[in-house]
């Protein structure tokens, strides 16, 4: 992190134009940043001139829309089961059984998360937020549905699953692959893109509180459902939530790829953007 430059938006808020120029040069890999710097300076001045109280998060329509979208996007991520799987990784594999020990399975699972999240971070601007989130939600739902069905069949001994003991680990590794492509990284990225500079810090405070509630609730829900009904029930629940997340991502989630913060703010207001002339109508 010591090697990363500070964001130009923050530096311009602090009226450090020279440092903002150097930061842009590093981030854009070019020395030709004057036009963008002028545009960013104008945008930041307009945004910080707006009121930025906690009340404004809920009373100003643009801020309220961004907040609701952010809570829903973060909810789609957490209701896919990620926090429960992170807390109960080894327990989950112990319950499922399998040819590989629970501890080794947990190591493989978490190691793959680290590799894939790092790798997919480079693909976001190529494919766009909305397509990746839609694909990731749908694919995660399918994988979790297959996993839930396996756990149901195994728990009630509907068929002999002796030759299928590889499925829990294979399924969860597949889940991590498709989840990391969108659900695992995009909600965190988009939270920083939807709010105006004047309100961002306070809005993120509210979102971190909702994030904590998600984690606590879903982790506890996983434990309660598993203890009382079996491992298949939370998997069916998370699968259903992923399919709902697919619908939300396709119809409601905004695309922020290639847009500046000002363009995103104008689109949330419902203004039409002429990207060539920078006109908001």
C-alpha cells in the first residue's frame, strides 16, 4: 500500500493540485493529464460545494438512490453465502465429508480466493461491472443449487454418494471461481463510485454498519439452519438469493465502467450524458 498514490479526488479536495497531477500521471501511465485534471478539479469543486451531512444521505434523492443501490449490491454479495463460508469453512467440509481432509480443503478454498480475487481485479474494466455481476450471481446460484442437492441426497441417503465424495470440495472451488469474477470484488469497488465527494465518507460509514449486520446475521443464520435442518438448507437459501441477485444485477444495477464520478452522479439524477461534449441534459 505504501507504493500506491493517493487518489486525485482526495488531493483536489485538500487543494493539492500539484500532487493530484502527479497521482494522475501514475494512475494513467501518461504525462498528458491536464485536460482530465481540469475536469476533475471542476467536478470536485461542484461536489464539495454541496451539503454533506448525515441527514443529506437520506433526504437528497441522488444520495438516497446511491445508498439503496449500495445496500442492495452489498446484500447480493453477502446473501450469496460468502460470510458464512468464510466463518465455517472447515466445519462445512467436516460435515460434508470427502476424500480430502477438512483442514486441507479449507486451505485450498481460501488460497484459491486470494489468487482469483487478485486475478479478476484486472478484468473488471474489460468486461464491465453489470455483465460480470450478472454472470457471477447466476453461476454462483447454479453451483450452490447443485451443492445443496448433493447435501440433501447425502443426508437422507436417497442414493449412494460414496463415489461422489469429491463433489463438496469441487463444488466450493467452482463457486469461488465464479463468485470471485463479480460478487467477490465488485460490491466493494462500486461503493466508492456511487457517492459524491461531499457525502462519501458519511455514506460509507452507514454502509459499513449495514455490512456488519449482514455478516453477523448470515453467519448466525447458517449455523442455526445447519444445526436444525442440515447443510442443504442454507445452500438452497443462498442459491435462491443468488438468482434474485441475478435479476437485480441485470435490471437495477448501474454500469459505472469508464465513467467519471461526475458522470455517475449525473446518471443517478437521470440526466443524459453526452460524453464527447461533457454536456448533462
